[in-house]
């Protein structure tokens, strides 16, 4: 049974919560765009409030000493509010100035409410400075409180200090909580950015790998079939004058090979078409059962080939069979192109307990001059082999008799 409570749609936030979130985001956005404007608004608000408290005489309602000179009260009001403008860049300096003014405020007994603005600076220290500075800021903010308790003791000291300590602690914890939330949000944004970068990189790597695979398949299909066609055409032109029947057979073989090459290319290109449908005509990739047809095509091109299969064929993965087929195809194609006249080739496939071994040798000339773009087929063979942790060796045979040898070993996959 399934719990229906875990399968319901995601709850939408309450209207009030959504409104508060939107309003908070707008305030933060304005603060990021125009920090000086927000600082001027905030500082101006508290300066005006302090001046209203001074001019209206409201500070006298809670003061311990109502005989404090008016100019001193004005200076204290400004000293406790104006430095708020620099709270972002120099919070500890601003707090030191406010604490000094607050100490004078407590010593004279004026008890101006503007002294509470220090808590805003403590919040900014918690939001933007290291924890050790936050501890120093909290201790510094307690100085005016201790001065007031010593200068005007009323009741027990804990009744005057403990509430102030709680207020400072709560403001500091609020700043730490907001800072943690901002850092967490920033980490999520950075993680999302990294994931996007990794996604783009993975897409580019996948595209590069697919291009490499397509280039390898195109090379195997076109290179082999064109080599066979070239051999058939050379043989047909040579036999045209002496044996027209053999020339006609060569032309038929060229037509057959061309049709096979076009069919393979068409299947490969159909896979690449974006508008391809699941009902598109598909055909299996070449396998070991197609080696006979491959060898027959090479023989028809004029290269004598001996094919030998030894051992008991174990079940190979389709990819491994394709690798063996392509390696044999590439090796015979190179023999057709480079071995020279009078060469012969031999293909030995042996199944054993350690996997499958394939050896393709020819009797052509061992030293082969490099051509523009040569070596791409060998690179493709090595890439195919490495996919299955196999080994591939290719090189000339010792002279005499000389020749070329390609040896492939694909280890047997361990039984599950």
C-alpha cells in the first residue's frame, strides 16, 4: 500500500507568506542595486527620530537626569545615529563611536533611546564580519550598560544587565541566522551554475564522442568498400582487353560492393536524421558471422585471403563482435592499399579461455610510406579495442619474408 499523503501535489505558499517573500526580495534587490540610497534612507529615519525626541523633550520621560544640557543631548543624538551611514564598510569603527557616545549618555543619565541603534550595527557585524569580531562587538556594546548600572544603580544589577544581554544576544543570533541563510542560498546558486556548466560540458563531450564514433564508422565503411572497388576496377581494366567475361564479372562485383556501401551509409545517416521515426528501417551491425562475406569481397578485389577459425566460439557481446569485424576489415583494407602486387593475407581467429585472439598477416612489403591522413584507421582500431580492455599490436614482420601483422586480443569478461 502507498501513502496518499506523499503523492499529493506540492502545496502552494500562503498568500501572506508569498507577499512577505516578494516584499523581502524587492527590498534586497533595491539594496543590491543602490546600497547608498538604502543607507541614506535608514540613517535619515533614525536621525529624524532622534531629533524629534530631542526637540519634543520626550527623552526627559525616562531620563535619570533631566538637567543634561541641550547642546550635549543634541550632540549625543547625532553621534548615536549619523555614524549608521558607514555601518557596511566600517562597522567596528561605527560601533566604537556609538559606544563612546552611549557611555556618555549613560553616565549623564540622559538615557536617549537612540542608543538602541547600536543593535543595528551589531546585526551588521554578525552579517558581514568574522565570529571573533562579533564576540568583541557584543562585549563592547555592554560597556554603556555597565556604566549606567554603576552610575545610577536601581534595584539588582541582574535586572538591569540581563535584559540588555538578552537583547544583544538575540540580535547577534538573528544576524548569524540571516548570514547562514544567505550563504546557503549562494551555495545553491553556485551549485546550480556548476551543474549547468557540467551539463554543457557533458553535452559537448557526448557530441565529440558521437562525432568520433560516426567518423570511425564512416572511415570503416567508405575506406574498405572504396579499396575493394579500386581493386576490382584495376583488375577489370586489365582484363578488359584479354578476357571481357572477367571484366564483366568485375563490373558486377563493383556494382554489388557499391550498393552494399550505399546501404550501410544510408542506414548510418538515417540514424542521424532528427526526423527519424521508430519505424525506420534498421539493420544489425556486422558480426563474426559476416567475416566470410567480408573475405569474399576482398578476394574478389584480387587479394588472396585465407580465413581460419579455431576453438569453440563463445558468446561475445555485439560490441565485441563489431570490434573484431572492424579490425579485420581495416587490416585487410590496409593490405589492399599498401601491400603491393603479389601479396596474400591470412586471417586467424582463435577462441580460448582468456578471450578471443585475432591475427591478420600479409606478405606485402613491410615498410609502408605514410600518406596524408594515414594512421586514422589504426587509431580507430585502438579506440575500439580499449573499450573492452583489449590490446592491439600492429607492425611489420621481420625480413625476410617481411609483411605486416595486426594482432588483437579481447579478454573474456568474467562470469557474473
